[in-house]
C-alpha cells in the first residue's frame, strides 16, 4: 500500500469535529463543492440560479458517490462504535430520496396538465370554451401540486424538529460530519426548489431556510426571491385569462399564454433532468451505504 494511502487511512480514523490535516483529495473536493453551494444561498433564488445550484448539487453528489465507494471510507464508517453512523446516514438518504421524489412528482404532474392545455390551445378544440375548461383543469391540478408540496415541506419541518441531523459529539468522525453537511445542504436546495415550483416568492433576505433554521449548528442563509417563478407566472396568466374570458372581456390576453407556457416547459425540463441525475446518484450512494452495513 502506498504511503499516501496509509496517511489517508490514518486520517479517516481521526476523531475530530474538524477535517483531518491531510484529508483525502475527494474530501477536499466535497468540501469545496459544499462551500460553493453554501455561498450560493446568499444570491437570488431565480430560476436560473436554482438551475445553477442543482448543477452544483450534482457535482457534490458525484463526488460523494466516489468517496463512499473507497475501501478506506468503509473501514472508517465501521470503525468501533461508528456503525450507528451508517444507520443515521441511511436514514438521511431516505429523507433525500423522499423529498427528491416529491419534487419530481410535482414537476411531472404540472408538465402533463400543461401539455394538455397546450394541445387544446394549438388545435382550438372546443373554441374558447374548450380552452377555458382546460385552463381551469390546469389551475385545479396546480392546487393538487401545491398541497403535495405543502405536505412535503411540513414533513421536512417535522424531521428538523426531531433533531435527526445533529450528532455534534467529540467522537464524531469528520467524514460523518461531512456527509451530514451534504444532507443539510441538499435538503435546503430541494426546499428552495419545492417553494419555487409552488410559486412562492415570500422569502426575505436574512432569513434561514426551513431546514437549516431548525438545525442551529448547520445554518445556511436563505436569500430573497427577486425573480418571479415561471410557475407563478403561468398561474397568474391563467387566472387572468379565465377571469377575462368568463366576463366576456377582450380575449387578447390568450396571446401571452403560449409564451408563458413555453418558458415553463423549458424550466420543467431543466429541473427534471437535474433531479433525475440526483435521484440516480442518491440511489447509488444509498446502495453503497447498505453494503457497508451488511458487510
């Protein structure tokens, strides 16, 4: 075994809340990705910034996937009393998968209803009345999506209140602390994404995110939303359209709908691709942790 590997092995066994003095390069990479993502919370929560954060999150989890596959990582996580840490990390991986699934389902449901509306508008099937009916269906579907998101955010709040993220003892491995930091940052970004899909623009500068606000040792800044969500833009446009058409007002506002829907379609595709990548990576990380526990 190379001398550098022996040094890394020794570092992984170090019991400290801080990272070892000479950590494995993958730990350094993960830490760099984490710091960049934490810094990004001081910027706007616009759609383009959320896409950027998802991209950074993908880089982070790709790095974590490589890290947990290292034999030295397996040995470190199973060292003496650290076996319980694997259970905690597995619980965390389930939390991440649950929230990611909620976001994916919300996007899929919105996309399917949006495409039905686009199809009716292109074919003008049923005339203006047909478009009004489909627009109302879309708005009803958005209520279903918002209710599901509200439930998911409520679950996050309950989890955070239970303090399942905290394990700030002196015996905690630096590696475990790093992986828990990854969970907190990931949940915070997923939370921002869920709120964006919901169309929420009520965050204020200086506030903490829902997850990190309740985890006193792992706070992450939550910035002000300065750009209106494409989801809320479509909601508002459809509400306006239905209102004008129902009152027999000018139908010119239908001209704006295709543009809003095209922008939303593009954003949904972007988010879906990012979440699908994340979901596959998190599954692989969870499988690796299960293998560690079972060996």
